[in-house]
């Protein structure tokens, strides 16, 4: 938003590009931050004792199974560094989160991209792509940027079909938004699958994107390896305090889910009315087909609306749009109408 103001002189921009929770943090988080602010002259707890204890109690796991990260990206990159080296390979979906290929290739590994099935993970094809050089597989559920998801049965079938020494990373950044009964809770699968790692974040439904706090849950053996490479102060004190407070605020999460469901309905109804195809999403964003994604994105910027072009994900005709507040969603739809009308008439919006 600051960049738009500097470069185009646009004020009060609407940002629907990064899948953030449009609400501000809840009162419990503000109170925790105020208390933690008194200790800014001290380094944070490098082991994250209180946060690990809160997570362990909530998730029903041993604290020794938890790895804290500067966002879940941090944990994803650590997994690449620990398990991938030159000559190894990692498996990703063709339309999956950009950090997965980076985690593999930055460690010298080769990349195996498996074609998507209906814009989502084809887990059978991913399992079939495993060979003796494969060390890691990344599965996002729900997937970013398409919003698709896989069921518990499908995940269990995948885990049963791959070698025990293949690390399967189940990225559940948007887990809290899904209400479907057949959706897997990856952490409940850890006891039977010691090669599984589950990552989650406080950047989405908890509304703490600016503080960068995520975590991984795995076997104690894998967590030990990750924590050996982890920087000692990668989780700052304010983030830890805010995360503990956010974790216990059930009302905030419930209201965030309710508002997301309502906003998703607003956006998809608008797309239906305009005959714009979209990918049904289980997250807090929706991917819509608009034609020339890069051109529509640029035109929307001039309208003061920031969305995400995803040509780099192999979807050049689509845009990913975060569910915003009712006012933000309405402003996006109005701007999109102007942009599409200008495109149809050959004028510039």
C-alpha cells in the first residue's frame, strides 16, 4: 500500500493480495503486546517455552515435537536445508506455494513438478513420482494459490504409499478456515507416520502476519534436527506473547471464520453474476479467471486495489483475491467492473 502511495499517488488503497485476516488483532493480543513491550531491551526466550507449552496443550502433543519459526516459511526452509542436498529431489504440485521449490532448489536439490488435477494436488501422481533420489514432498492443504483441498482419506492413502524415509510436509496454513468433516487434521496423523511434518501459522486466521510466527509439528527426532539449524532468536518476544494470547481467543477465530464465509459468498456471487470462472476455495482467498491476469492486475493497481497475479504459478489468466471486509470486497468488485469495461471498450481505466 505504501508503494502505491509513493509511485502512483494513490491513498487509501485496498490490499487483497497476501491472504491476511482483514481484521485487526483481538483485545487479548493487544494486552499481551502491551505487557511484552516492557521487555524490549531483552532477547526473547530462544526456546519459546511458554508458546511451546501453550501449543502442546492445545494440540495434544509433546513440546519436544514443536519447532518455532519466523513464520511457517522459516520452518519450510529449514526442512529443505535439513533433508535436501545436491543430487536429491523434492516433489511439489504444479500450482503450489512458491516457497516449496525455493526450499528444495536453494539446498541444491532437483525439482519434480507434478501436474495438478482440477487445479489441486493429484496425490496419486505425486506418490508415483517418488524415486530413490526423492527426499521430500510438499503438500498444501488447503492449497495456495488455488484454494483446493484434499481429504483425510486421500492424505492417509498418500502416507501409506510412499517410502518411510520420504519426508512428507503437510502445510496447513489455512487449516482453521476449513469446516468440512472429511478434512484431515495432520497433527492427528503424526503418531502413525514419523516421516510426516505439519506446519501452521499465526499469520492467517489469527491475524498476526506482521509479527511473523509459525511452527512445525513432527516427531521429536525431526524437530531436534530442525532446532539444531534454527536461529536461536528466530521467534521474537512480541510474536511469542501475541501468539500465546491469540491461541486462546476462540471468539476471535470464530468471528474471523464467520466473516470469511460471508466475504467468500460476496465475492463468488459477484463472479457468478459476471460469468467469471473461479476455483472453489477452502481458504480465505479465491482464484478467479479474468483473461490477461497481469494486465488486469496492473489496471486494478491504478484503481487502488491490490490483488495477486499468479502467472508465476502457471496461472497467467487468473488473479488470487483475498477475502476482505465487506467494504473492501465491494470496492474490489466496483474496480474490477471498471477495469473489465475499459478493457472491453479499448480504453484505459
